[in-house]
C-alpha cells in the first residue's frame, strides 16, 4: 500500500483544469473540467493514510475518505465509488459544491504540514461522475412494502436524501414541493457554473423511477395544511428550507432596482432551464450593461456577483462590512470572482441607495473598521467617520442572508414548535418536532447552512422515522398510551 500512497512530497497538488476566464465568463457551465483517470489516481495517491483522519471527522457525513482515496490510487474505481456512496446520497454534488476548504480539505494533515491538501472533493466528483458514465449507479430498489407512508415537505437535498432511504426501507414516499421541479436550492438557487442542472436532474429522475412520488407545484399551506398531510401519511418530514430574505435597512432600500438575491438567481437559473421569465425579459432581473452592486459576503453574494459577470454587467462590485478574513463565504469562491473581474469593497456598508423615481443610480457606502469582539467572539464592524464613498449602480442586489418563514402560520398548524429565530425545533436524537409523527431536517432546523448538512440531516431523519414507524407498527398501544 505504502508504495502507491503517501506521494505528497513527490507529487504536487493539482486541481482539475480550470477553464480560462475569457471562456467561462461567457456561459453558465461549470468552471472545472473533469480529472482524467490518471490524474485522479495520481492525486489520490498523495493521501498520507492518517491513523486518525481529520478529513473524515470534519466531513459532516464522515465519509470514509482515506479508504476511497486508496482504492482510487489503486485503480479500484468501482469499489471506491461504492464506498463513497455508502455514506453520501449525492457525492457528485458535494464534490462540486462543498466548501472543502472549511471542511475535509481544510483539515487534511498534509495541508497542515504545508504540502497542499489532497483534492478530496475533486476525486469524489470524479468517482461519481465515472460511476454514472459506467452504469455503476444502481437503480433505486424499494424495500419490502411496509404498508406505511411518509409525506415529505420539500424536495431539496434534505427531503431527497430522506426520501431515498425511506423508499429503500419499504415505505411509500410522497415528496411535496411548491416549485415545478425537484432539487430545492440545488436547482433554483445555486448557479450552473457551480452545479450544472443535469447533475441534479439525473438524481431526482432515479428517485422517481424508484417509485418516489413527487407532487410538484404543491404548496403546503395553500394546497393542503400540515394537519391534512398528517392525516394522509403515517409520518411527515418538514424539509422546506429557509426563504425569507433579510432586508437592507437604509434609505432607498425599497427603490426600483433593488432586488432580492434569490429572486435574481432564480430568474437566472430559470432562463438557463429554458423557462419564460417576464421579470428578466423586462430588464429588472437582468444585469446586462449595468453597474451592479451586490451587498453581502456569503455564498449567495458570490453567486450573484459571478452571475452578473456572465450576464454582461458593465461593472460588478461586492460590498461587505467585515474584511476578507471574516467573510462567511468560501475563500475559493472569492478567488474565482476576483479572477472574473469582480471588485471587492471590504469593510464597507451601505448607508443609502441613491436614485430618482425612475430607478437606482448608485450606492453611498460607509467605510468600516473592525472593533472589539462581541459576545459571540466576532469583531463587530464600526463606522469610520468621514469615510463615505459612492459607487454607481443601476442594479443593487441584497444578499444579506435568509430567515425561516413563519412556518406554523404558513402550514396551518399554530402548535408547531419553533425557536426564537423561527427555525422548527426538532429533538436532536429523534429529529421529531413537538408534534407526534412530524419530523424536521435541513435548513429549516439549522438555519441557512450547506447541502452536505442537509443530506446528513435527511439521512438521519429517515433513520429516525423508520425507527419510530417500526415501533408504532409493532406496539401501537404502547405509543398511544405515551
Ligand atoms: C444562492 C445560494 C448558494 C448556495 N451555495 C451553496 C454551496 O455552494 N454549497 C453548499 O453546500 N450550500 C450552498 N447553499 C446552501 C444550500 O443550498 C442549502 O443549505 C440547502 O439547499 C438546504 O437544503 P434543504 O433541503 O434544507 O432546503 P432547500 O434546498 O431550500 O429545499 C427546500 C424545498 O422546500 C420547498 N418548500 C418550501 N416551502 C414549501 C411549502 N410551503 N410547500 C411545499 N414546498 C415547500 C422549496 O421549494 C424547496 O424546494 C447555497 C444557498 C443559496 C441560497
Ligand atoms: S461530502 Fe463534502 S466535506 Fe465530505 S468529503 Fe465530500 S467534499 Fe469533503
């Protein structure tokens, strides 16, 4: 084994080929090419096969990374794929969009020793794309019919991961989603240059072919209430994500030309999918020819700036109130955006949106500095007096985060327990809410997080639902008495 592995001193770290800026800024295709076979094996062989693999500990799914890297280095690709998919419902998605620099790769021991991390995400993507190409991804086979059904609200990664496991366990599963396509933010939020839509579509197709029912354009609260779904199913999983955009608080924030990030990104994604989008056609959600200012420093802001570049904006500036080191978005995404010509105004916060009745003309921003840490330990931005400056803008995109909607009211179930932030409260172990047989997973429990966490929660919720339903079937009297 040692012969094939531990090559990190001799073999430099290489990512798959990144497309040139001049080419990639003209389309919405992914920016990285695939590893060629030899490169994937070579890069996997850099792994030091640590006895205590920190990459695995810091992967929310605890993927068995060292073992599948070794199998890849040895050319045992199908086995490596089988191992990778045993803990991950969508390894090719995580391989593409996990912020690996903060998760597995950021904790790779050879990264810590200065040799550059093993390219774990790229190998995971390569293995699973290869598996699809070679027919190693097996159809979903439902387990023996258990005669019980589960309703899932939300076809995002949490709902889909749960649906797959529950169907494998033999339940009838129906997934309800208010959108017309399954996939959640993987379809309508995250742009194609990070995650091409066919990658998600082949996953959801496999689930539908395995007998999972999808009721699309079905909004819980409008087309059925939560109590009605509880009557229809033996258990219900809430996996509806968080969608209430936080607002800008400054004069002019409500002007024409100030748009919410998700409206902007959804329109761009729908255009890419070939849908008719009147708000894009009328120009309101199209950055072409405009000076664009995006406010925020998270992944959503990074997706907005890079989408604006691809739509042909005249200039794109990102305004963030803290500094580069303290931004919530992935450092790698900032690097990509800078390469694509985005200007970052660190330590800057909007003071006012400027303009006349016919639309926005600019943003006045205050210069900030980092003050002492607050109770959370994070340094708070403090205004620098006299540091104001102005930027031209005909389109301002607010990407300052999301909160949960008022789920109890929306779902017609005021008794549903929520936290003071509005997230649905679920028991950490059983994943059940305060309502018997109603479970919750993903962003609606954690707050806005990551796809990999949603997958983890969806898988855990499926196991918890299975345990609960088995107990219910085996001892109905016992449960009724509780
Ligand atoms: C722009 C953007 C970029 C991101 N980039 C990344 C990234 O690069 N990497 C990463 O790991 N994460 C990223 N994330 C975060 C990631 O997308 C989410 O954490 C993840 O999708 C959450 O999964 P979920 O299943 O909980 O919810 P969602 O993906 O939000 O899915 C919830 C689903 O529930 C449906 N729904 C909501 N309400 C109802 C209702 N009343 N009735 C029926 N259906 C309903 C919605 O239509 C949606 O399809 C990004 C998020 C955004 C917004
Ligand atoms: S799922 Fe994400 S964190 Fe885990 S190994 Fe894959 S890329 Fe890394």
